């Protein structure tokens, strides 16, 4: 029984954290979707966002900015597939920005020197479509800096690896 429980937990957790697969702007459920990648960066207290490197394999610029204290995530993508496919008006601009509610943040693959965060989120767009998705990024410890104080503590500095995200729009 001791080996059955961890195996059962592993199987259940794999299905709970399964990510949407998006190919040619259509997910496995037939919904409009898009993939994006972000660049990694070294620790910088002034940089609280991830720069979008590409969307659906095409170079583009945008940002992904998690707001942990408020449980929101702000995403700006260069090509909104809803606009490109004519499902919502573009008014001459195919980019879009959205603020989503982070519904969960899960740490996986945690070791002494790195960890991966999978965030899931949802947002309402135009009262016609509901966007949802995931954003996954790995953090690797680079070293330590002094945190100050009487105890002369040290705090870890992390480098973020490239991130991967997927957005899927469901018609309400």
C-alpha cells in the first residue's frame, strides 16, 4: 500500500496539471488558441515582467507580468487570434492585452537549486469569449546577495529560463 499511494498521486497530479495543446490556433477541444514563449533574464528588481519572444512561432513583442500579491497576471500578445480570424473586431490593431485572475500557482520539479512554476489563469474578453491558459517558467539559483539586517542574512538570486505559455478562448 505504501507504493500504491505515491503512484496514484502521481497519476492524478499529471492529469490535473495537463496543459492545453494548441496547433494551428485550435486546441484539442476545437477552441481558438495561441502559444507564446518568453525570454529568460537574470535577477533584476526593476524587471517584474517576462518579454514575449514569439507567438505561434512568429517573432513578436509583448509582455507577461504576474502580480502575485494581487493574484493577477497581465498578458500583452502581438497577434490576437480572435481578431485575426475576424471573431471580434480588430479596429486595425491585431494585438491585445488582458488581465487574468491567477487560479493556481504550482511548484514542480523543485530541487535545491531550481524550481518550475506553472500558473493557470482565466479572464473574460468582450463578454463573448473567456480566455484561460497556463504560463510555465523555471527559476535557477545564480548565487546569493546580502539581505542586510543584524543577522547579515543572504538571499538567493534566481535566473529565469525561457517561459512557455498557451491561451485558449472559449465562446461563452
